C-alpha cells in the first residue's frame, strides 16, 4: 500500500480523514498560514522555517483522524506556537549576545591604560555593539559563534546545521556590512 496515494489510504482508514488529508489541508491553507506567520512579525525566511516545522509536525500527526476544519484550526495553532517559540529563541539569543557584549565592554575598559583610552575603547565598543544589533540573525549567529566564542567555521556549521562554506560566506558578508557601518560612524575597522 502506498501511503501517498489518497485512494488507497482512504480505503484503509474506513472513512476517517486519510493520512494525506492533513497534508492537503496544509497545502490548501498555506497562504493563510503564511499570513499568520507574517502577522506574528516573522520575516519571509523565518516564516518559511516555521512553516517547515509545521509541515513536519503535520506529517507526524497524519494518523490522527481530523476533519478538514479541525485540521485547519490545529495547523493555525501549531503555526502560532512555532512563531512564539521562534520569538523566545531569538530573545534568548539576544540576551546571550548582549551579556557577551557587556562583558567585552568591561574587558575593554579594564584593558585601557588612561581615561582617554578608556573613553575611546568604550566609544568603539558601543559603535560595534550597535552595528552588531543591526545585523540580520543569519549573519549575526555565525559571527558571534566565530569571533566571540572562538569556534571555527566547521564547528559553527555543525551548530547551525550549515555547510562550512556557507558559514564562511556569511562571515565575509557580516564583516563587510560591519566595516561599512563602522566607517559610516567614523571608525576604522
């Protein structure tokens, strides 16, 4: 029996929604689910990631007999929950990045030898912090892991589930953006 063939699955489930029906409902409601993710404040790439998670969960729940309306409500609930999970993950990352930046600011101030040096170091650190805050998460994560945590591109790739070549290109893009922003602020990178 082919689980992807709706006719075979319908016959095997005695009238209950088939295992492909939740997938059908997902595809029918995909536009609505995208609007939910966008309405929750996610950008297109993050919304796509969330909807992939929803699709995977829908495939796991394919055995549960739901009528199309119940399935649609369930899909929307899962989409909202995944969006909230994404926001919590971002907040944790931002808190960790902010704590790391504060620690580096303190270290820079301690390392300075005179009040003038301390002032300059603090000003530079604040400019770098602001430039980092403006970076897209896809560039910020590899940058923090590489330069703040001392991991190499392969280790960063393992953590972020990316090829090392992608990590290196994102690091290059992030450095270019940071350099441009620091030059705009009057600092030499």
